[in-house]
């Protein structure tokens, strides 16, 4: 399947890689999958819903040496026996939205966790839950830590769980409608080895899905 190519770059967002000169930064460039739905999606009634964006996604800069550290890295999760697919799909590089490219986890609060292999300075997180249908995932929380059990030294980098459904504290980030572009989260150089993402169903059903997760950063010195 032919992929679309996206360059995310802008001098407006130099703060994406704080402390770096412009010549030490580069556009975040990733391969995007083919869009799978067209037309006007059905109304989605959830709390704190972000208004749909018009035009191209705002551009984003990352350090020149940054790569997708999550690619082909091991993935664990709260659901040891997914309903569909395998956890390894989360980091296999395939962002297609069709069945066979995503893992489907049971209802309720679920999480997936990526071991980057070593501590790193992290600058961007891209997550694709599901994009064959316009829907919003609930209780989305993203965290970074050096502790594989996420007990100590945990940094929350995104949290739209306004009702604290996942037990990680109530968040104020917006709920958003999934698209083929995935969700870009600014990690602001936070350091850690493990990335964990929570969710608790979505606006269409009670299941949890992940197509792909990218974590862009540079190895810690």
C-alpha cells in the first residue's frame, strides 16, 4: 500500500527541542498510512472534545540525531491475551488501519508499554489507536519512566482522562478524534527508558486498540 509522506517542520515550534540551535534540529518526518474514511463523521459526544483541525498538522522540529527509538522494540501490556493481533504490532512500523495491523485489547482500563532498551531524551510521541473510523479514545494517558513497573520516577506527558477512569489522576488534555495522522505529543526532552500508554474504551465501543506507536528521541549521554 502506497504511503503518504509527512514532513512536520516549522520555525514556529523551535521550543520542541529546547536549548538547541536551529542547525541542530530537523523536521520530524514519518510515513503516514492511507486514509480509510471520508465524509463527515457521526457526532461524537464525549467530554472536552477537541475541535477538528483544518489544514495540515502544525509542523514540529526535533534534534537532528533523533530517531524512532520504539521501532521493533519489545512491547508488554495489561492484556496478556489480546482479542485480536499481538502486542508486537505496536512497534512493527505498519500503520495501516485494516484488521491485521492492530492489536485489540479487552474492555476496561488497559495499557501497553514499550521498552526502548536504554534511557533516552525523548522529544515526540506519535500514537495511532484506530483510524478506519472516526472515533475518540477515552482515558488516554501517556507516561515515561526508568522504572519498568511505573511506581517511581513517572512523568505524565499526556492525560485526557478527565474522570480519572484509569486511576492515574484526572487530566486536562483534550479528547481528540482519531485520524490516519496519529496523535503527536510533545515530550519536551523528558528522559526515560519505558513509555506506557493507557486507555479505557472509545466512543464507538468498550474495546482498546493500538496500531502503532513511535517514540522519537536520542540516547541519553
